[in-house]
């Protein structure tokens, strides 16, 4: 009771403090703790109806630092520190993207750090594909890969990534399917034979048609939605494959790479939908499989 009274009096202006103390002490002789607190609140509201004067100060800028370094080994190191709000949002994003993969290729055996690393890569892809990404020198941000035509066709050899990095030619074949990385295909004398453009490989309209048809990653058992997916050329464009709906299938980054590096094959069936043929070590008969996890359009057959 005494703590309640002293707490109220601490906020009462000096010129009214004696009168307020008299009222509170006399009332406390017959009332309980809650009643005294209510009386104190009424006294303060009467003496200061507008409340405490707000503190007129600028909010403190949140702490956000990020360090990204490329090492001589070709690996990149990422470190930083962030305010609690940014860290919480980043954790929620990575947690959502780091869920264990589903698919008919087998269980997901990645460790938690590996899943977070893949989640960060997926988050970068989502940001690069955003239509709201700021422009740089009149173009959307992109990375260019330079590779010889022979290496691109065979998947053997290396390609130059950006200004200093290198990737395998097989990895360049994966990126050449879609528009996140612009492929610069060079001849025997390093003359440019084909310089892909962001809007030339898979147009916005064609991408929307892929979204409507496949409804997400088409690989059997995968739940990834369209925004996490890339367009894969069934017959690679380096081998003369056209960039049209009948030669494209929507796939997440993981299953896109799996298709380039394993015995899985994909084709468009007679009904116009993609189906996958597993390697013989999974199914000797190689019976075609489809992804039935995505909800079809309500008016689809």
C-alpha cells in the first residue's frame, strides 16, 4: 500500500503533493490496495490530463553491418551483426527456406549449417528475380558467365564467373537455362558467339505460362512454389533446344542441378505436362513419375 502511495506522489506536481497525500492516506485507512491505486490514477489524470510530455529525440539508427569477402580458395566468407528486428526477420526467412527437401530422389541428409547455406543462396536468387530490384547502369543486377561453346556443349572444362571467379562448364550449363546469370558463349578465338539477355532467354509471359502449367517445381515430391523455381530447357539451348513452353519445365535450384548431374530425365507427355523418368538404380522399369503435390488450376482438366 505504501509503495502505491509513494509511486503516485512521485508523479504529482510539488504544489499539489500535500493535498494528494492527505486524500490517499485517509482513503487507504478504509480501502484496499486496488482501490487506492485507482484513486491515485484518477488524481494523476485530473492534475495532468495530457500525460507526460513526449521525449523529442530522434530514434537511434539500428546497428547493421555485413562483411562479404572472397578468399583465394574461391570460397566466400560472410559475417556481420544486426539489430534484433533485422536478425529476427532474417532468421524467419532462412528457417522457411531451410526446411528439409522433399522429392523422390531420397531423404535430405544435409546438416543444419548446410541447409542454412542453401537457404541463403535461395534468398539471393529470390532477391535477384524480384521486379523491384534497383537498377545498376540501366540494367537489373546480374552476373555474367563466359564459357567456350565446346565446353558448354560437353560440360567439361571451366567458365569465368563475373570478374574473378570460376565455375565448372557443367555448372554453366545449369545457369544457361534461365536468366539469373547471363551466358556469354565464346568461339575458339574467344569471339562472342551468343550473348544472352535477361529478357531473351525466358520472357515474362513465358515464365507466367510455366507458373500456370507446373504450379511449382515439377520434380516428383517437391513442394517448392513457383517463385523459388527456374526454367529448365529439356533440350538444352546450347544443343539447339528452343525456348518455348514445350521445351521448358519449372524446377527449384536443387532439382535443376540434380537433373543435370544424375540419371533422371524429363519429358513433356502427350497431355502437355512434364513427367520424370528415374534412373535405373531407383526403378529398373523407369516408370514415369509426376509431381502431384501442387494444386492444379480449378478449371484444369
